[in-house]
C-alpha cells in the first residue's frame, strides 16, 4: 500500500498487476488477463507468468516477483515494466540467477526478497536506485 492508501495486487492467475484505490476502484496497471509471457512494456503490452508479490517504494515504483518467469520485475510509477533480475523462460539451478521468487517487500530505501541469491538482486536494485 502506498501513502495514499492505494493497494497494489499481483493477480497471479490472471497474470496482471492490479491497483485498488482507497475508494475501492480496481484497475489493471500492467499485463493482460489470461495472457502469459515475459514481455517488457507498458500497460497491456507487458506480460507476466504468475506474478506473486508486489512491493511499492517511496517513488511509486513497484517491485514484482514474476514467479514462473524466474524474474524480479519493476513497474515504474508511469506504468512501464522491465526485468530487473533473473532470466525469463529459464528455470535456473539453485546456484544461478533467480529461482521461483515468491515474496518481495520494501524497506528503508531498498527492496529485498526471499530467494537463494539475495545479494545479486539487492546489488541490481541499488544500481537501479542510483540511476533513477
């Protein structure tokens, strides 16, 4: 939830990221219901494959665990989706990249998530934050 009471939801079965306003209005921010894939893009042009968790930072960016794509995705405050870490479509061994990320949270100006290779993604997130 952001400071305005907006809730962001990873709609796993529909492969979308939903927004629920404080007034209860539900809209789709990214993805297209029932369309699975790994495309970066904006709005319905972006694709997910079982997104399972969302965290929002203080700038309005969303971090998404895209579980079956084995990736961490970022959705900008403007709605553009891109892959932050992992490799879509590749089921990695436990020792490489990102495997089935499940949970993400935002804390103290950096995102962290539960996965075998936390340090790789934290490093990528810190680099991204420096670029932004």
